[in-house]
C-alpha cells in the first residue's frame, strides 16, 4: 500500500513505497553535506515533490524552488539519511534557519 493511502505515519512505509529492501543503505554519500542523486530522488518521491511544511493541519502546496532540509542538523549529530531529510520550499526553509 502506498504511504498516501496508509493511515499510519505517511513516511512509515517509505522503503516499501520506493521499492527498497531493508538492506538498502540508508546513507549513500560518504560526505554528509552532499546529498546523493539516489537520496535526492528518494526524498522527492517520498515527499511527492512538494514542500512538507504544515501549518494548522494544512500542508504547503509549493512544488517549485524546493530544498532538501536536514530535520536534525548535522551540527547536532544529524545524519544524511532518508529518515532525516525532508523537502521544504525556499520560503519555509529560510524561515526555519532565520
């Protein structure tokens, strides 16, 4: 079942949705500041190429000028993994960092 049809957390089944086995490495790049093409594609597909910011229960509808954001910053021990990455439009990304 695709995540958008599942009543659980929308990203809980992302590996199955992306066609990944549980043995697929979660971290693909040796440099944590570089997001590999594989991870970029996986984040875009999982987040449906749309900003994931939510306010008052409504998700942002922006599909242009998207940035990949580390939910837990690298400086605080976050990793460049599919679970720690999300799509944000440029405006919401800047809002989080300023």
